[in-house]
C-alpha cells in the first residue's frame, strides 16, 4: 500500500490524563503542534485518531466509514446519553429513531416550547425582584425543567422541581467528573429513567393520556423497524434525551448573559437592530464559548483518506471546539464578533457547536433549532423585558473543566421588570 502515509503520532503509552488536563484544548493544541488536522494518539489504552476542520467533519459524518455503536465511553452512556439511546445507533435503525425525534421539531411545536419558557421566565422575574441575588445558572435550569417537562407531556409536581432539575443537570455536569460527582450523575440517570419509565407504563396502560404531539405520547407508542414497541427502558432513555438537552441550554444561556455584560456595544446593537442581529449574536455565543469539546465515533471499515489509513474499530474524535475556533475557517476566531455571521454562507461541517451533518437522517443534534430559538427568547428577556445589575464576581470560565460554566454561574441583583 505505497499510497499510505504515516499519520502524525503523539508518542507515549497513553494520553487520557493529558486529555483530562487540557480539556477543550487537547485536540487543538496537537493540531497546531503537528501542523495537521489529523493525528494519532492513545486513549484509554487504545489507539485513537483525533481530527478537526471542515473536511474532517464531513468525513466523520460519512456513515459508510464511521459508526456510533460502541464509540461512546461507558461513563457517557451511564450519565449523558443513556444506554441504547439514539446517539448509539447507526443505519436504518438510527434513521427510524431519529424520525421519532424530528417529528417534534415542527415550527409550531418549537413555538409552543418558547411560549412556555417565556411564561416561566416572566413568572420567575417576579420572584427575582425580591431576592438579594439571583444565581442565573441555577434559576434558569429550573425554568427550563418546568417548561421542558410540560412540553414533553411529562407531569411533574412543583415540590419535585428542584430535585428533578438537579438530577437532569447532573447528567451533563458529571460526564467528565471523577469520583463522587460522577457517581451522583449515574445515580441521577437511574432515578430519572425509573421515574419516566413508570410514566410510560401508565401511558401504555391508558391511565395517563399525554397530548399526542408530546414526546411522552409519541415515544411510548413509537414502533421500530420490525413494528414492535420500544422497550420501556429505551423509551425512558429517549424521553430523558428530549428533556436533558433543553435543560443543558442553561450553559449557553449563562454565556449569553456573560456576553451581554462583557460586550455592551453588542447589547446596544441588539436593541437598535432587527431580529436578524439577535440571531447573529446567538450564533456567535454558540461559536465562541465552549459547549461540547468533541464527539466520538468508531471506524466502520478499513479505508484510506488523504493518504492516511483508518483501521476498523479505531476510536475517532472530532474536534468541535477547535473547528469553531479554526483560523482557516474563521477570521480572528478569538474575537467575539456577531457580525461575522452576516456574511456566513452556512454549511453543515464548519460551524458545529452541537455536531455537524444532516438533521433529518444524520447525527446532527435534533434540538439545535430549539437551542437557537430558546437563546433568542432569552436575549429578548434579558435586554428588553427586565433590568438588573451585575455585581463583582468571578466570571472566568475554564477550558479544562467539561462542561465549562462561568465560575460564579453568573450572579445578578436589583432585578426589576421593565
């Protein structure tokens, strides 16, 4: 195979600890040092390939060459994704399950969710007016939990909101944690799946009748390619996979509030411009600030790409954060500049804060439209519907901790409704 070139390779027995120490910058640092968008390393005792950039992203989403089954580490399955969820499927089975999710993503259904979030937010502002300080990250998670459960058709008691919010939050906060915090995430996964599983059984026994256009109803009665209802445990995973990502938007909302505070000229432009600028601002928040560092797949079959050999079953990581900060794709990527999106032509493989590829049949996040619309609604609330002060606090954020959240979780006070 004379056309095969040696892939740039990180020397050493294992670099899992380096990944943990460097977090979001582990892959970008090596892409820079190797002057290559692809390199080989060793993670969890096995060979792994890391890559980033538009061409690498397009390759990564080629379902003939990569698969998701067996790629996610067990700690992610036990906290973030859940076992046998849509993120672990490939081929026709994945397409069928993805259709189940996309059936909820109509404009009308997304508008219903935004209405619920606005209603909950406006209700909370009345409470915030009487508080000495508001920890925005914590408060927003409760808003999103209430709205997401109602939108998904999941009944939840008011006295359970705080605990359920904490459990859902733990699912994405504990993925990279070590020790007790990680085990709390696993326990939270078990708790919410048990709770949702009991509701699914109530639906199937006709004792609970959620609206037909909700996740609880649609997923409970969804049938696989063989025409069978999904196992209760699998349905529970997927209902959680609707609610959990909505609550995770709280991370982007924290960074949205931070950007409004740190870039007052952008705030003024939002106030004086149309909705298009608000969307540009939101997209720049999603590009600029850290969310997911990378995503994983496994090589489906041996192949050669750009002279590099990919061996079947090799773990492959796609650099999301680095691609969104790639100077060959973005002018001055270290600057917060919403205006860059006024000329951006779009593309499923260059702007990938929540993954790339196709929504309908591929592995791109089904809830990305929801994320953008929720963030736009929150910008409106923060700028046009309320006043507040931002006291002195530590708003720094780490590129090591995953997920990254401003240290203070963004504190505001002297809240007043406009």
